């Protein structure tokens, strides 16, 4: 078995160790006996995104998002949206998450149009939402905790066509108001959680790999892996989040 991963804009969208998510995809796939190859795609490069099994885009600041916004509108947006609609497994973090939605309105009032594949929109808030986060998510069919780190001023709101990744137990989440974090649409996951996300949440990594393999090959059973170190990192992140007063 083999999976092909597309890493979008690795030199521009890599805040807070987002590249670690690609490493986690590759290593855990290999431990499952699955070959994983990564294709890096940057500004101006066209691709048939339907040939990829996993798509990933990380986070960036407003400057980088402006560049990505133009590239999405002029080069990649339609093909990327079509791949997500067809069920391609996708993970988008922070700025990448925002640009898969309808738009991101910056603090200066500038509107950066997204590709609109997610029924979500983002407006800049007056304060930054920063710190460790714990959410509860049922994305894999049972309630599990997801941990990560957030640092964003954008406040994202979900429309009726999108479901949240989970409910916030500690931290702020999408907007610090409605108690929701992230967005799930088909096999696409958007989230504000950096840190990087997947190494501290191995079950989520495995869930996304499983979805990719089942889309390509049919039923796949994830083998048991030794996650002792990952579990310790996960629990440590929960303890740190719980130490934050008033959040």
C-alpha cells in the first residue's frame, strides 16, 4: 500500500511546527507498513489534486495569507475544492483553515476570499486567542480528546453546512464565544491547533491515514502501535491547559 501526500506552501505556511504534521503522517504510515511519499507544492504550481491521498496546508500570518489567497483564486482553488468535494483527506491549520472557508476579513478591513469549500468565515478580533487547548471530538466515532496550541486573532464562525471538529474544554477554539473548535466537512478537517497537532494526537493521525487508505483501497484495519511516548505528550498538554486560570 502507498499514500501520496501533498504539502501545500511548506515555505510559507509553517507556524509553530506545522511541518511536524507531515512527519507524523509519514512515520505512522510507515509503521503501519504503508509507503508514504510527499510532494511539496508552492505558489504558481498547478496540480491535479485528485491524485493525492492526503492534502495538508499549515498556518501563516496575514502577509502569507494574501499570497495564498491570490494563488488559490488564480491557480489552485477550483482543483483543490474539487478534490475535497470528492473526499480527499485534508488537514488545514489556522491560516490554511481560514482560506478553505468563504473569506477572512483582516483587522484593516481587507477581505481575503477563500475557496469556499467550508461553510465558514473569519473576521479579525480585537484580541489574540493564545494558549494550550483541549477539545473533545467524536470524529472517529467515539469521544476522544485532542490537544494543541492556538495563537490567532481571527474569529471563525460555522454555517449550517459545516460541523465542528469538537467542543472546547480548555482554551478558546474558533472564536472564544461559542465553545466550538475546528470544522469538519467530508474528509476535510480545519483547525486552529498548532503545536504541532498530530504528534500529540496519534489516534487522529491514524484516523486520517485510515480514511485515506479506505478511500483508495477499501477497508483497512489500523495495526496496534506503541504510543507510550505520544500518550505522555498528550497528557502533559492536558495538564498544562488545565493550569490556565479563567479560560
